[in-house]
C-alpha cells in the first residue's frame, strides 16, 4: 500500500499545523506549505519529532511562480493525493476597513487574493498531480461566517464574503469534477484558539482540524461539494 501524500497550505501554525498533525497521525506523508522559511522548517521539525513523515514546500499562495514551483517540487517528490487549502487571512479591521459602508477596497482585494484567488491558483496547479492519485481529495477550509443564512460573527465585509465565494467555488469544482475520482468539499473548523482569533476562542487547533482531516480521508462514495462542521452539513 503506497503512502498518501498531503499538501496543507498555511501549515506552519494554528489549524494548518494541526491538520498536518492529524493527517500525519493517520499515516500520510505531509508536505508543509508555507511562505516563511523559518516557520516552515520549525513546523517540519515538530511533525518529525512526533513521528510524522513531513517535508517543507515553499509556497506563497498569492504568487503564480511560487505555486508553480511548489507543484514541480511535489511532482518530483512523488506526487500528491490530498490538498488542504487552509492558508487564509482575516484582513485589517482598523478604521472601518471591513465595515461595508466604509470598506477599504485594498483590504478587500488583499483578502480575496489569498482566500479565494489563492485557492484557485493552488488547486489548478495541483490538479494534474491529484488526477494521477487513486483517491484524490481537496478540502477548502472555510468559515460559517460566510453563510448567508447563519450570519455568524462580527461584520467583516472582506473576510466573510471571501468565505461565501470560497464555498461557491467549492460547489463549482465539485460539479466540474463529479465524474472523476477527485472529491472536493469545504469545512468550518469553528471558533478556534489561534493567533487568528487572539487565542480567545474555546476550541483547540486539534478540535478545529478534525473536520478537515475527516473530509480529507472520506471514502470514494463520500460527499461532494458540501460544507461541513463537526455536527454535519452547514446551511450557507
């Protein structure tokens, strides 16, 4: 049985690192995708210390060149079976930057470039590798703040819509790839204690990562194009 390789973007800390740990604990070989060289190698060392087969991949999701280089590196390393698009940013909120009535367009563009365009950039670069896998999986880390029905969290007119668009793109990928082995879903890790939330949230990174690990390892008859948290499908 061949070991599966998983790429987790933004895996140097927080939920991304916890997803890498979770997949590694299940026997996956984990590629730690991160743009910061020092933090990336620290994450790799931490994973290896836990007995996980891990290696680093330089990856800036906002750069075409970086993403193309990462795809070539993974191809040379043996291919790819699982892609977890975890890298994301909240964006500035000071001075009404994410109040819809005073929305800073530069903040909006920056958030969308990472949270949406970055996911498309990485996914499309990695698809040729995934399509060579026997059971390819793509998981997009979203947020219930993007739900048009639930309307959770504070008003953040750049971040929340970026997750709405990410969910919509997840559906489009799932429809396009419906007749292939590639299974695509989105997940919400919940309100997790990371630097993203100022460590003020009640859930641990491992708890937040669990749903992504679950969807990254669904069987071939698993759900496609859904949006899930620990309790099941999320209305959005």
